[in-house]
């Protein structure tokens, strides 16, 4: 009798242990799937947006390479990198002493031609009266008319020479074509430059955007005006809002070098343009990561 009771008690204990194990196993997934009060469940991978890389650039016309328009030695360089300049402000100057002397000579020839014109007019008027009084032949009047016209032509030639030297002297002044910041300076005073040499780069740092590259497989998931989150490795924990402002009609080969060396460089991408929604501390040329919201 005692053995039967012991066996029954043992079987009952095993049944309790098994039920407990089943309860624990059943409760595990349910507790893991239940979010904490007030917490938002993680979004599905497909809803997290399109990942892309990009580079901070200036808008077209907001970054300008300024070059020398004529050859010569630089006598003055007036700005350093980081200097804010106005449109038309003088950045550097090429020597122009010989041009200034030639300009002065040309202006003197203009004055000389104007004196000849005054004399020719007076002579023409005297001969006109003498011809009317039949003292001189009409041929003498014609000669006086020719002299006046010749003096006028000399004046026009001298004026054209003045304009030519003024234009060359104007090319001796390297000025900023836009208002902005000097971000590159390539020249120093005393240096000889050739026409077309790059001297400065000026950029309007208030007009920046991102040129992004998304994989061609994500092209259908990018819409004009879509919100964008922008991050950069140099600013951990920070993010800036933006929006897609240009979506091209075709894909192109990748131009940006991927940050991950394992990623291929010969893939085709959709080159989107992203506008910042606010002023950002990012520098021109900074590589950024983009997360573009899906429609």
C-alpha cells in the first residue's frame, strides 16, 4: 500500500513540473512581443526609408572659381581664406604701369584730335564765307570739310584706344563676382600668373545643399519633396532635416567614393538633390548619410 501511495505522489509531482515548464515556454514569446508601456514598437525594415550617401555642395552659381584675365605679376593680394567679401570687391591686382602710361598717351591724343577739330571747324566757317563772297573757289571749301572729317576720325581712333587700354587695366583687377567667403586662395603677391590661372574660389555658404546618390533599386521609392534626415560622421548624435528638391529622370554611374570600402564603385545610382531645412554647421565637401522617407 505504501508503494502505491509513493508512486502516485511521484507522478503528481512530475505532472506539476511539466505544467510549469509549459507555462514558462508559452509566456516567453508573449512577454518579448509586448512593448513597454508608452514605448513605440520598432518600424518594419521596409518603412525605415531609403539609405543614401551624399556630399555637401553649393547651389549652382553660389561657388565660383575666380581666375586671372591677363598675364602679369601680382602686385597686391588683399584677402585671405575665410574672408567674407562683397560682390565686386578687389581680391588682387596685376601690375599695370605700362598700360597706365599708354592710357595717358591715348588720352593726350584724344585732346590733340579735339583741338584739331576746333581749328578745322573755324577754318571751314571762314572758307564758307569766302566762297559765298566768291573770293575762294568751292574746291577750297571742300578741302576744309575734308580736314574737319579727318580730325574727327583721329578723335574716334584715339577714343577707341583709350577704351582698349581701360579694358586691359580692368582685367588687371581680380574682383569677386559674388558676395560670399573666400574658401580657396591660390596666389601670393609677387607671383606671375597667366591668363586663366585659378586664383581664388568664392562661395556663398548660406546656399548649401546635398548631392546624394541612392542605389538604382530604390529609385521608385524616392519622391520629390520627401522628408530627409541628414547625418555626418563628424557630428555624432546630431541630425538635420531636409527635403528632396530634385529627382532626375535617369540613373547614372556612381561619382562618390563609398565610405564602406566593401561596397562596389561601379554601380548605377539615382543622383538626387536635397535641400537643408535649416542652417547647418557642415562644411563644403562634407560626406553625409541620408535617410529618405518613402512615399
